[in-house]
C-alpha cells in the first residue's frame, strides 16, 4: 500500500505543478485553489507512505518522479523545450531512482 500512497503523492504533486503554471502567479482563482488542494493531497499521501518507506528514499523518488513527469508535461502540453544538458540531468535522476529501487536495502519491497 505504501507504494500506492507514494504514487498518488507523485501524481498529486504533478497536478499541483500544472495548476500552479495555469494559476498565473495565483491571480486565477480556480487553478490557484487546485494548486493548494493538490499540494495538500500530495503531502498527505507522502506522509502515509513515510509510515513504511524511509524519508530519504521516499523523498528522492517523489521529487525525482515529479521532476521527470513535469518535464514531460512541459514539453508535451506547454511546448517547452529541453536542451541536451537538461535531458542528461533528467536521465541521471531516472538512473538514481532505478538504483535506489533495485539495489538499495533501504527500500521496502
């Protein structure tokens, strides 16, 4: 269940980031409210995941997956571009998450 909680936290964090972009610096009420709700949801489910997953591991996966997903959303939805150093950095983040999940004895499976 803890991995499901972490996945929900990641999706909520990405939704909050998308809404934050749409809020136009909190000048639009709807997206601003969605941002707050999504961030609260993300933190709630991250807290549930932290009951089992160590803090450093959970946060690394939460933040890393959020960076990767929001970067993809930026390219696909907002037509933003990523240069080669950005793509290499994102690949390193993904590599780090794989190492944590596959090799670390700190994770709970």
